[in-house]
C-alpha cells in the first residue's frame, strides 16, 4: 500500500494508491491548478472521476485527514477523527445596540442556547473566558463556540438577527 | 490589422462551439481559414504581418515542445518507452509512406506525408485523456509518453526532410554546433537565468521572447531549419526552470498558434490534381494504422488486447505537428492531403477516444460469441 507518483508530461503529476481491498485511487494534479480524483474499482475497467478545483481538493483532503477546519467568513468548524459525529463551530459576532449594557449571566446565553462565549475583543483588547458578570458594549466582537444548530439559536434568540 | 482581428474572433467563436461539443478546435481553425481565405470566400487575405505572427505561433509551439524534452527525464525512461515508440514509429511511418506512394506522390512528397501521417497530435491526445477522465489508466501513461517519443522523432524527421535542400553532412555539423552552443550558453548563464526568472516584473517575459527570436535569427544566419534551433533552445532551457518558461510562453503560443492554423487554411489551394478520393484513402489508412500500432503497443507493454484498443483509440488524432510539417515543406497538394487527414483523424479520433470503453466492450462480446 504505497503511493506511486508519476510524471505525465504535458499534464502534471499523478499519485496512485492501490488500497488493501484492491481498488485503485489516483489523484492527478494538472498544471493550472485543476485536480482530477479517480477511483477504479477492483476488476473494473472504467474508472469514475471527479474534477476538483484547488479549494474543493483542500476541503476533501482535510475531511480525509480527519480535522475539518473551514474558514468560512468568520466561522470555523472543527471535527475530530476519533469523534466522527462531533462537529464544533466557532463563530464571531459583533454586538449591536440591543445588547449593550447586558451581561452574559443576565442573558443566560449558555442556558438558553448551549453556546459559550469564549472571548471578547473590545477596542483591541481581548478578554478570554469572560465571567458571567461581564457586560457587553456596542461594537464588542465576541467569539462563540457551540454546535452549528446552537449557534443558529444564539443568533436568533439572543442577537436577534 | 482588421484581417487578424477578424480571424481571431472567428476562431474564438469556433473554439467556444467546438469545446462545448467536446471536439478539438484545430480542424475548425483550419476550415475557417479555408472558407474565408483564397480557396473560399476570399474575405481574409494573407499579408506580411499575418504571416509573421503565424510563424511565431509555430515557433512558440516548438519552443514549448522543447521545454518538455528534458534530457535527463528521457534518459530515465525504461525499455517500455522505447518499445512503444519504435512500434509506433515503424508501423505508421512505413504505412504512411507506402500509402502516399501508392496514390501517386513522389518519394520526397511521400516522406513528408508519411512524417505528418506518423505524428499524432500531443495537444489533442492529452486534452482528450483529461476530458474523458482516463488518466488513472496505465494505458494513458503509455500514450502520453508515446507523444514525447514522437516529439523527439519529429526533430529527426525535420532533419531528414531538410537534407533535401542541403548536404546532410554540412547540416548535421551545423545543427550539432548550434545545439552544443545553446546548451553551453544556458549552462554558463544558469544562475543568472534562474534569478531573472524569479522576478515578477516584465523581465522574464522579455527574456523568453527575445531568446526565442534570437534562436530564429541564428537559424536564418546559419541556414538551418529554425524548427530545430527552437526545439533545441527549449530543451536547453528545460534544464533551468521549465515551468516558468512554460507559463510565460504559453500566452504567445496560444494566440499565435490559432493564427498559424488559420493562416495555413487561408494559404491552402485545392488547385492540384488531388482527388477527394485520395485524401479520404490516406485519412482512412491513417486511422487504421494508429489503431493497429496502438493495438501492438498495448500487447507489448501491457500484455493485453484491450489495453491495445485503449491506446489505439486514443492516439488517432493528427494535428499541430502534421500541419507544421506540411506548412514548412509541403507543396500545395501535400498540404491539402495533410489537411484532409488532420480534419478527419482529429474528429474521428475524438469520438473513438470518447467511446473507447464501449468499443472495447463491443469487441469483447464479439470475440466471445
């Protein structure tokens, strides 16, 4: 089960792997950033293939390595290979007028939504693990952690967006 | 000026159409040239500037090919590469030569036709392997390396064809001298070249363009085919940073090459006594011949008939090199024959490559029953 890499002149580089069960997987990196992903099933002569762009390839690569880290605007999703059904998202939000002066405990964020505020950035200064007594000001950037659905609840129930 | 703009726009539209139909665009460029040029509507004529730009297309194509011919890469290939290459060379060159003689060409013309007949289109073969998603197959590796082998042979074929006009001994001395000179210059300047190529201003582009034009100038001065000098220059520069040179020369190659095919179409004249029948015969033999040689290559390299069919169906298309040979050396009648062959083999080839698995399955059923 070793990976064989071959040069295909005029095309790019091909990486090939034969799996334990005898299927073949090949990845071809073509010169202007196109990538083709092939699977040739054991005893089949016709491969199936998908063409990926660089972003899609990286995404699939990170799923396969087990740690999904997707930087999508201000959100990051983390997954662990050993805990396949655990998906943690980290999201940043900006506090609006409606929450100014209210504290974390007062809003009962964790109780209501399951989301935990893990950091607040205020005018360039960071507060890590803010206590329940911490009061928000307008323009604070908060970092919230939770599951995807919990964050959705947080957005609608607490932030009111 | 407006002629060139018109030609390029026509080709652009044709390229969009042909690519949406998954057909190779080259035959359409040539056809457009034929229809709009001397043998057709005479809308677009060829002037000096057009001719010069189309020459640049050919030169940049060959420079690009040279960049792929890295000496150490070829040396490291195993015997399968040589076996496949020689089967392909012998069968196609001989069949092409005798087919051309049989329909009435002179020995010299038959050799030019055979050279064009032998050499498949790297561009089309590679594009179709990518498009039809066949790169995982070991046969596609063989096919791709076969293209490299053919490119090397192209150099020798052009050399042989050129000896028609010059004494071979004098020519070979001059060519060896130029090749050694180019490799030596590149070796001495390697550091400086690598440094220059890393810059992100216009200097790498100026370097590439002027190096290629300089090679053309040397050829004119020493009276050797510029094709050889430009390929040698590419091969010499492939020892520095071929990826950078490829990236830089690609836009020149892409634009000017379209003009080259179009110009070739303009200048074809169907006034000779070539009958359509003869052109069809040659094209038909050209398809059969590649299927046959591919079949033998598959048997020899991969040990199976089905691999042979896979290789054969993928290497049918003739294209840029055949046109190049015809453009440089062919008489009117040779050019017309090669054109017909390129158009037919490239279109038939693209369909056969696409449906190769169906062809294989069909033949397997046929032979079992």
